[in-house]
C-alpha cells in the first residue's frame, strides 16, 4: 500500500516513483568544437573524461545488480531493478555516441573508454559480489548528488553546447529517479554499512584519480595547453566559494550517517521541473515515433 508520500510501506523498495527508461537521442553532430563547455578545455575535458567512463561504468552497475537480481522476492523492487537496468543501458549507449562525436572533434574519449575498461578489469571486477554492489551504491550516490546540483543550479551548465546540456540533464533526471534502487537491493541482500562507507572512500579516491588521469590524456593527445586564465576559471568552478566541491559536500557527508537512505532527501520536484521546462520531445525516440 502506498503512503501519502509515495512510498510503499510493505515493500523493500523505497523508490517513490516509477523507474522507467526513456529512449533519447541527442544531436551530437551539431557540436562545433571539442571545447564544448564554456569554451574551456579543462571543463570540457572533465565532462569528456566522465563520459568516457560511463559505458563500462554503467555496464558494471548493471552486472553488479544482476548478481543479486534472482534473489529478490519483492515484486516492487524487482520492477525497479528492471527499470534501473534499462535506464543505465540507455545512458551507456548515449554516452558511447557522445564519445564517438568527441573523438571526431579531437578528444579521444573512445580511446579512454578502452583504458577504463582495463582499469575496471583489474580492480572492481575482481571483487566479490557484495563488494561490487557496494561500489555501485557508492558511485550511484555520487552521480545522484552531482545530478541534483546540475538540475538545482542550471547556471553550472552555462556555456555548454545545447545537445550536451540536454544529454546531461536527461541523465541527471534518471540518476535521481533510480538513486535508491541499488541501495535497497544492497541492504536487503548484504546489509553491511561499514562496507558501504569503505566503498565510498575508495570509490571517490579512484574517481578523482582516474578522471584527472583521463583529462590529462585527452589534453595531451589533442596537444591542448590551457591558458592561465582557463586554469583559473576551472579552479574557481571546482574549488571556489561557489565551486562544485563545496556544493556537493553536505550531500556527500550525509552518506556516512548510520541511518542514511538516498530518499531521506526527497528531490522529486527537480524531475517535474525537467519534464515541464527542459524536456524536449524531439529528442525522445519513443514519443517521436508515436507522433
């Protein structure tokens, strides 16, 4: 039975909305420069580096969930897991397309995809099923809080080419929609919060290390040397008074509470705002086909 807030009081799943994949396609061919983010090589390389990790990363999330999928006897959680897998699969495909467009522009995100695939093979994929799912929960929280920031403060995306902005906003919405699915699965099948906290610390370190490394690769391969002004602008964007790190800090710390749950912070309003003000049907393959 659904409570007034949308949560099913008799289900293991705590997701208060439908997790449903949308089949989107964005016009990456309309990109005019590899410096697609504020004409800044560093900001552009940051997003390109993150994008290069999404195809294999989303694949790992799917695999880690599937390791436990057959053990779930709660029908609502099973439905949410299928939605989670569908959404992540579409994210993977769209970022593959974006990465190919970046490669044509001079940022070889496809080459980085292959490097990241090897990095996963010797690290997370050698862990046991519980550890792999714990890493998925940790990284899902990081992507969800980053998604919230981009949707709450759209000024963060100012200066970004429209197609890429639309890609990130759609991706952000679906990250919020399924932000508790892996967590609920983990708590029902593993339940070790100490492992979750360790996975977050290790996962955040590896995310920062690998993203920084991949940024350097892309800038070096494209023979791009940012100017001092561009370095300073990137520094303010990441570490300034209103920078990304400060904006994410409170939601990051919440993860370490003994009673933490992703839906403690109910941000469904951001999804509705996207649907009403940002979503464009022309990028939705299912809606366009139906029309």
